[in-house]
């Protein structure tokens, strides 16, 4: 009897320990971009999973998992690639069956926590078999040369929220809104056309931004951001231009660190021989002229921003982004400090966003005069 009681106690102990080792699925997020759908699952360390793909369906199996009630509600996502989601429990394994609209290339990996995300993340990407995301503007050669193509880059996106405001505003949403307003003004101007690096809430890798610029024969590169620092009193706008040797101030060096950080948000960019060869093609030899023109563009935009807000400095400062910007005049605009409550409120105001977009637009127009 004593041996039986010991056995029962032992089994109870093992089952309790087993239950404690369950992987909690804390959150599900989905991001749709022109060339892929991304699934991100916040998980505990040591998650054990498998992926099986068959025709127009793939199954994600996660062993010994536990789903939170609020997490469960977020699972049933549909877009141009995911048609339907079903969940089945097989013993200690959860099977997530995704019925798809077609066949896609599937890649998966895990990421460790960072300053934005407290949990480990399981990332699954569904890539289109044929990437149609980057398309050149189809115009006759003569007309294409006459049209000035401005590449507008809304900072961050998708898993990369950018700076977070005092009232939890996300930089990625503000930059996209301003970028769309700017694009609308440019597209309404004869002889000019705007191309956005992203049109929705998804992340675009740095290499792909360059490909978009090249494919569309862009003549300007304008990246829009909203800054943040620990002090809530910091305020004002600033403009940065490309520098081959790095920033000329401590603030510029801090900026270049934030903009050049290796990706922490579920985008693994590998550098191989093909990428190195591509970079050699993308960068022309007229960098000195490019930097001079970038400075001129930055001055014109600063002149317009000064009419709206206090600018941190009178002239554009340089920032470095080695092999990460196109060989055309390139600037980065910090529209305001999202960490300042008053400026955060202004950045979320539709009319104020339009004023910022208009200032950038007028600066671009004056640059071309």
C-alpha cells in the first residue's frame, strides 16, 4: 500500500512538473505586405514546433502548449494568402491548420526578447512564389526621364513599431500617415510621382527599400520619422543627410545607431555574395555630388519646417547608413519628438500631419527650382 501511494505521488509530481513546463502562447500577430504574410507568436523559451506543408495548406504544430483566452481570439485571421484557420488539439500538441489561397514558400525561426518585446517570438513567413512586390513605373522612356520620382520611406512598420509616445502612440503609424499625405501632394503635381516603400503596417527590409528605389529610378529618397528620448521636454524637428564617415554630432551618432541596428523585429537579412554584388551595382561613383544635393534638399525642407515648429538646428546634420541608402539625394526627417506629450498630440492630429507633409512637399518643390 505504501509503495502504491508512493507511485501515485510520483505520477502526480511528474504530471505537475509536466504541466508547469507548458509553453504559453501569449499573443498572435499577423502582418500582410505585398510579397508575404507574417505570423508572429509570443512564446516561452524552448518552444517545440513543427511545420508541415501540403498543397494549399500548412499545419503548425506546437507541443505541450497552452493558449491564453485573449490569444485564442486573435487566431482567426484572413488575408490574400490565408483563407481560413482551424485549431485542433492532439494530446499535448496544438495543431493550427491554415488553409491558403495558393502555394507559398514558408520560412520559420525564433527570436529572443528585446527592448520592444518581452517574450521570445516564433516567426513564420509565407512568401509568394513569384515576388511581384517591386515593380518599376511603366512609362515610355522619354516620359520616364521627364518625371521626377520621389521615394517616400515611412519609418518602421509591422513588428518594428519605432518610438513609443508618452500616451503609447506608435511612430510607425504616424510616419505612414504623413507619408501618404505627402505622396498625395506629390502625385497631384505635374511632372512628379511619389512611390511609398510601404503602404500598410508591415516591415520593409533595408535592402528592399534600395531595390524599390532602383526599380522605379527614383531621383530623391525621403525617410520620415518621429524621434524619442528619455526627457519629455525635448522638442523640435530636425533633418539629417547622408554621410560616408558618420554623424558630426553626438546626437547624429546616436541617431545612426538607432537607424542602423541589425533587425530585431523578425527580419533576418543575410549578406551573401549576390547581395554584395547587388550593392556594387546600386551605388554609383558620384557620391560626392549626391551628398551635396542631399544637403541642399535638407536646407530647403528645414526652411519650410521652421515656419511650423522650432527646429533643433539651423542646418541639416549628417548621419551614416553604410550601403543602406540609394545613390541619390537622401534625407531623414525627424518630424517631432513623440516622447514629448504636446508634440505627440500634435503628431496624431490630422491637420498637423498635413502641415508637416506640406512643409516637406514645399521643400522638395523648392529643391527642384
